[in-house]
C-alpha cells in the first residue's frame, strides 16, 4: 500500500544488502495528472508532482503565450477531477486547476497544434525556433552581469533547498537567483519543465516579471523547453548541472541568452553569450 502525503508517497520496500534482507518505509516522489482548464473548458493535462498547482497553471499559460500579463488572470481555482473512492485516491481531490481569463481569448485550435508539435519526435528544430520567433520574444537583458564565483555556488544552494528531493531522490528542481546569488524561489517537480513553470508562475502572480536581473538554475539538463520558458520570462542566464540539447543551444545563441552547462564544482561550460559572466 502506498500512503499519499501530497508531494510525497510513503511505501514499504525490502532492501537486499550483502545477503541480508531488511524491510522499512521509504519515500517516493508523487506523480499525478493535473488538468488545466480555461473558463471551464479543458486545455491541457500534464503529469506533475502535486504542490504549487496554481503557479504551475499560471506559468504554463504565460510561457506558452496564452497570456502576457498577470492582469489577464481573473481567478485561479483548484478543484477535483473526480471524487476520491478511497484513501489511496485522496490526491484526486486536487488534480484540476480552472483559470478564468479577463480581456483575452484562447485560440484553442492553435494551442492544440502547438502541444502536438511539442510532443512530436518528428518536428524539426527550425520549425520550433520559427514558432518562438513568431511570438516576438525579446532578447534578455544584455547589460546583466554575473560573477562566475557566485555561479559555482548555485548548485549547492539549490540542492540544500530541495526538501522533497532530500527525502525521495527522484525529481527535478528549478531555482531563481538574484544578481547577488541569493536564492529567491525554488520549486520541485517530476518534470523539469513543470518546475520552471512553477517558478515563472510564482513570479507572474507576484508581479515580478520580467526576471531581467536573475539567473535560473535547473537540475538535470537544459532542454529546448526550458530555454524557451526562460526567454519568455526575460531571464538572461540559465545554468544546469548537465548538458544542454543542440536545439537549446541554437535557441540561446539566436535570442541572446547565456547558457551554462555541466556546472559542477568549480568548472562549467558556456555555450552562448559568455560576456555576461564577468570575473
């Protein structure tokens, strides 16, 4: 039996070590589908770690181009996609977020095409970047500078703030840092792009956008979707502990974002716009 504690599941496991068996309770990261509705009509379903769902919905709408300002959100309400039939299904009570918009209409046909394209292995890089260009996303703050010594300290700061990872070891994180290296916000999720949407959604609801004086640090790799979302939020520097994808590097170079990969210890690689990292 798995017991649910919103973002964490607790289960019984058996450990084998040097011929001895030991039974104990262990923690698993929770993963459940969340449906995003706009005006009561279904828009998208994403697999996510429960928690900060309103921020996730707001960030998703913003980074996907459905809204451009926090004032366009009239309300965000969490609800139930179905009534739970047992204690094991208690998480179902919070798997729906309904957003009411003000003064804007959603082009649902366009969004369905975009979601299909984003999940298709066959879409070409040029088409992906062309779609970003059509949205008119501006290059991030060219005057922003960040000390490389501070950059090297970000992974440890992010790791120390990952409360769920510390218990489960099984999810991604996105951390937003100030120009002085202070951790401003951190969000965790099974999906790295969801973690970024939660951070951007937080900034949107707090009316802190654009994030033109901030650095985004992500666990895992720096993929195309993460760079796209960072650009929409106006973030000038994105760093990751692993490798970026080729398409992410192409997008970062074209739109002027500083992209850092393999940030581990006192070493990192800069794939674009190294001038922002001044000693």
